[in-house]
């Protein structure tokens, strides 16, 4: 039987075809109008605790595409730090922090300043009469690097998901050079990282009460008895503790006392002297660690 196609059916088919074409065109237009994805808090936060033997150096790749370096180890570790950062594919350090003028923290900074494009250099407001300290200040000056004082309340960066700020130095003057340490707080989504530099119990006592809870603690002063007091750990409740120190160092860092204290508070401990470079990766809700060995 021959099927008759009515005029009405043809009209409906034509209308449908036009309608679908219209939808398709709309889709294309929308796609073209979409702006290219901005660099935002869509990436991971990667915190690299670089093995610089007895000293500190922490390279942070922020989820917004910017970078931060906290310390650069002793003078002879500058190249190691530069090589490490270079291997990550980064050429700029947006925020460079020298926690305090001791050589195991700022020693390699002059090499870093020479090698990379530097955004802002943060140092605490304290001077030190050593060549190491003067080298850093001079190199930054010659290169025209913008310098800011690191102190409690200074906000480096704040967006909805990401906050980087200094919690200390709280006071203008301290008896111990270690206590001038720039203490850095990084919050990404629900994950929080605390970097103590070499701050000791005096600073811990100043901070407790307002500090809040952190997932990862860069243990103060390489795991010395002068830091990581029970009162402080009770407040911070770190799940993970990272200790930056050298194998068989002459100071006996970290001490058994501090290790036991951290264990008592249920911390999983990472050590650069035993595991080499330690990397913490956060997606804003969960953190996992990778170690060199
Ligand atoms: Zn130190």
C-alpha cells in the first residue's frame, strides 16, 4: 500500500528541521562566547619540603598558579633549591620568605634571588650582622626586588578558597633570634598548612588561643625541644608533622622528646633526613604525601 504523505506532515518536518538547526547554531554560538578558563583555584596545592640537610626550604605551588618559597637552606644549598624549583618548570617566585636571618634558612636566598624572577620578598623586621644576611639584602636591592615586612596580620593573598598570611612575628622584639621567625599559614578549601620556621615556645605561647586547627605542621626549629610544646600541639591538632633536618646533625634534631610528643598527639611524621624531599598534595579537601625515599 502506498503511504500518502500529507502536506501537514511535510510542514511539521520542515519546522522540526529548522528548529533543530536553530538549537545547533545556538550551541555553537554559546561555545564560542565562553571565555578561556582563567587560572583559578581549580588546581592542586603542592607543598614541597625540599631536602636541604640541616635547614629549611619549602617551595609551594599555589592552586592559583602562583608560587611561594619559604627559606632556601644554607649558602651551599642555593643551587640545590634552584635546581629543584627549575625542575618543577617554574621561573617565577611570586612570594619569597626569609623566615629569620639564621644561615640555615636564608643562606641560599641570594642565589635564588639571582636565578628567578621574584615578586615580593618578605623578611621579619630584624637585622643581623652577618655576611649571609647582608648578601640577601644587597642582592634583593641590586635586583630591585619589592620588599615587605613579615609580621602577624600581614595578608599575602586571600580569595574565597585560598588564604596565605603571616601569623608571627607577633612582637616587635624578642630575646631569641629564632622567635623572629615569620610564621606562615596557608589555607586551601578545608586543608590548612602551618609553617613555623624556627619559632620556639615563646611564640607558640603567643599564638595559642587564636591559632586554630591545622592538618599539616612544619615542625618548628627542626624538631628541637624548644618548640612543639604539648600545649601548642593540643591546639593545632596536626594530622601530619614534617621535620626538616640533616642526617646525624650535631644538634640531635629531632629530639626523641619531640618525636614522642608528636606521636602522642597522633601525628604521622615525615622527615627530610630519612625520606629526602617530601611533597604534600592537596585538592582542597584531601591531602596525600609523596616522598623521595
Ligand atoms: Zn634553623
